[in-house]
């Protein structure tokens, strides 16, 4: 038997450490080659690491939520397999030959279902035993569609008493979100401002553009119009499109608009970045929003797509409510959030009429942006959205 040490590989350029999110093996498990060992997370991306060899797990390093340095030991295996060929600059595993041991029959390997980390988490949330699901993917891998066809758990009896407390360790992306938001609220004096906007004309234009769009063009939602309005207004409010280094006491005002788009995923809120939004039209903005949202939800967003925003747009969509007080994505100094669009009676020219109305919520870093400037900025955005023809006219 040989002792095989699997070390944490470099899972991203320049990454020094990763957080253990979930173990798929325990000491004593007998695993096959390519079986999942552990999920690790770095820079908001979760990676499943698999075993290069078959064998029995004799040791694992670290628990869920622990940070592990690149190159450090993760899993130790007893194996009969030879070491796989390694790249000279990627020492992720090491084989040490042990003295001959008495031959003994190896325990039978358990039937461990193949599935991605996301599918495993979904099955766990639904109370589905993956071993009972027939996988339709390659080599019998269980995919999301297989879970949709699995029998639903039996419903609980109505009015049944529920007891017990579930302790959920805050780790992975959820822990990083908690740390960032806590730091933002602790260090930044937030100034919130909410204004109502009549989006009747904008919604009519959006519906017309979607109905007449060329084949292959994406559907237009509200965010592309809002970003277009921000792009046109921000040159007059350079203190809003900025990053504040409060330790150095320097505000970095940016000419380019790198718009962060808050995207809800099953693992938490992730903010990919639309680079140089000022150089994109409505259709390009819509396509980039759709591409980035799909990338983060599939866990395929590149590192450079998740950093560098200068202002963030956040939206709860149909759940947008009446008003929100979004938390600033530090070191930015402003965040904008449209709320739900509703039809309601309003007074126009002395007459009651039904209009499509929407509140626009925003938060600003009061150390950098004065209340008057914040209000003037949102009022300028309001003019653009209430008169959408201005979005297609050159700025004066």
C-alpha cells in the first residue's frame, strides 16, 4: 500500500488560501478515482476537488469554514494506485511509499452517487437521498432534472407541533457577505433617499422595443434603462461614481462607469460588474446583464468579473416592495435600487389618472456625498426615466 497526500491546488491565479465549504468524504471512506473530496471557495467561486486516485481515506485536514493555504495537506489516502503525472509547478499531491504491509481484503466501496455540489445542496434542502435517485447524466451522475422527478417528501400532518433548533454555521459565501455588510454598516454613515418616479412612458417604450426587437436580441428589463440614465447623469455628479479609501483619506472619482449588478443566487448575493457601461447601448447592457447573471448562478464567473465596480444597482424585481434602504457596496459611495412598479391613481394637471409608479431607493456615503447632492443626483435620474426619449439624445 502507498500513502497518497492530496494537497490544496492553486484554484485561481494569485490565490493564497481557500475556505472549506463542504466535505464529501470522512476518515475510513473507500473512494474511487474522480470521486468528490471537498468543496472549497475563494473569491466567491466554489470549486469541487476530486480524488486523482482510488483508496481509503485515512486523514482529512480542517473543518467546514476553515481557511486552508494553497499547497497544504487536505486528504491522506491509502492506495494501490501509482501516482498520476504531475506538472512541475503544480505540486497538489505527493505519494510516499510505505513498507510492505500484510495483504488484507479491502472493504467494498459504497455506492456513492455522482452529483455536482449545487445538486447535492439542493437534494439536501429538499430532503432527497441521492442514493435513491437514478442519475441521467454522464456515468449516472445525478442532475437537477432528476431531482424534479423524484418523489416529494411526505407532507407533515396539519397543525403538528414543531420542536428543535437547527444550528447552521455561517461559512462560505454567506460568511463573506456577513463580514462585508457588517463592515459597511459599521464604517459608513448611510444617507438614504427615496423618490417616486412615473414610469408610464418608460414602460410603454420598453414594451414596444421588446415587441419589435430583432431576432437574437435580449429582452429589455428595467435595469438597462436605469444604467443608461446613470451613465448620462454621473458626469455632473463625479463624487457619486467614486471609491472612498477611508484609511488613506482619498476619494477616487472615476470617469468610467463600472456598474455592479446585484444578483441573487442560491448561495447568496453576488455582484458581477458591467465594465464601461458608458460605452454600451441598451441592448448591449441587457445582454451583458443576462450573461453575467447566468455566469454567477452557474458558478462560472471569472475573478475579474466580480471586482472593480464603481456604483451598484440592486433590485428585488417583483418583490421590490414600497421602499428599501440598500447597504453600500464598500468602497463605493452609492447604491441605487428600483422598487416594484404599481398602477395607482395620481393627480396630473388637476385630474385623477392611473399611472405606473415606482419608487427609486438609494443610499449614499454621507462622508463623501452631501444630502443636497444626493437628492439632486436622483432628481436628474428621475427626469431621464420619466422622459425616456432623453436617453437616446446626446448629453448637452
